C-alpha cells in the first residue's frame, strides 16, 4: 500500500491543498518559508497522529481557523483506504476506512512514515525518550503484537504510578507488579531483538556516510544482572520517594558508539545528522519485505547544511531504500533521485502542480 492522495485544510500556512503522489518519487519545490515543510508535517501527522516539530496542537492550526483536517488515500492492490486526522486544541481524532481508530498505532500500521529533515540530529542530541519512540516504531512494524502490549504496559504503569503518588500501602502498589513484569519482559526482549536486527544494516550505512564504525546496544532500564521483578522489588524506596516507577522499559535507552566512543556530546552537528539519517534508513531497510504496505520517506531539503560529498553519499543510501519518496527542495529541477513522477511548487502556502 502506498500513499496516493492527500487533502490538507487549515494546517499551518496551508489553507487548502491537494496532492497526488507518485508511487516512487514526488518533488515539492519552493522558496524558504513557503509551506514545503508544513506539507511534510501534515503527511507525518496523518501517519503518526503527532507532529515532528511541536507538541502544541494549536500551533498546527492555521491562524483564524478552529481546527485542521488532513485526509489521505492509500492504495492497496485491489482497493483504496481512506485515512483522516482532525486536530483541535483539545486533541486529535483519527479515522481509518471510515471508522474511528482506538489507537494511533492503527494509523502507523496503515501509513508507515519516516522523515529526514534538517532537525534530524535531535534523535542523537536529545534525551532517550526520542530514541525510545524511534525504537518502538521499528519494533511495531516487525512484531505486530508489540503495540497492543506496549499500550497495556503504559496503562498498568500509569495505575502503579498513581498508587505510588497517592502513597498507597506497598501491597496495593505491588498488585500491579505481576502484569507490569510480564509485559515489561516482553517489551524488553522484543526491543533487544530489534536492536540486534538493526545493528548490521546501521553499521554498513554509517560507514558509508561517516566513515566510522557504529556500534549499537540496548539498555533495558534496569540492571540486567537482575530480573525485572527483582529490580522492581529493589526499587521500592526510590519509587515511593519519587512517586513513580524508577525501573523498567520506560527507562530504556539505545547505546550508540562510533569508533568505540559514546557519541553523546562528542560528535559535530553534521555528524549527528548523518548518524541519525543512517539509523532511520537502517530502520526502513528492516521493514518486512512481504508487508502489505510500503514505507513513505519524507526528505526535507536534503541539500541543506551538507557538503557535496556527504550529500552524494546520502542520496546514494536513500536511493537504495524500497520506499515511496517525497522530497522538498529549493530547486524545481532537483533530479538527484531521477525524474520525479509528480512535481509541485508551493509559494505562500499555495500548492500548484507543475
């Protein structure tokens, strides 16, 4: 399944826009601050239910409007499936095939979407929560039962934390522990398997982009010399003091090393961008080949802030991915990925087919 058509209303600077996508490569060009990135952001929201730029929904609504609406159609071999997202300051509502979704994970399953943009370095630079989201998106598409168990873990964790915050007796808090441990062990094992799967592809791509040896590891969120149940029991005093559970998958992290050295604060911004791009492309390369859907990769102004050699390497790696590609550029004749099947230009929030 690939994304074929999207209608965007009152999103950022886009009053009303409609785009037909090529199954392989669509190019959107225009000057800076014209609305190119806003279009990619709308596509991302359609597939993720959230923005990659802000957590504040009111920032996504066009000035003077009460809501934004994004509607898309994805094509299967024998039919098209409609996806819709409506956002107001109160929250997001989404539909898939005309039915309300119970989880935004249903959108991600129907429209797997990733982005490499000028801010991609945040995957490396920011805290572990962003890398956990990256990890969970990848695991979900490899192990489809993962999202349901992840959601259930979050629910149980929320209940346990509420009991801790209310300073309930230890027995009342521990009533949640059996289910928390069962689900947490599953999440831990699934994530660990995925990092092992990802490591091979990521190391090859990182070598091509950075000329350095990449090593990935998974840190579970507790001391792995103990079981999760033992770690949870041993953390009771800290949990009670903090009013929240201090060990578990919600504390997990991906260890990242280049040439044997931890990357945190030790590589340049340009290296962070290339490393993050390598991880995202490795993730796309591990997408199941027999899946009914094909990932969509959004590439926002790939020429920004990269020298010509690094840009060529990035283009070569992207070209090797089995994805539907949507690229923005200042140049309407940008042909690094060959001739686009569809081309658009955008200026002051107005989108026009070329």
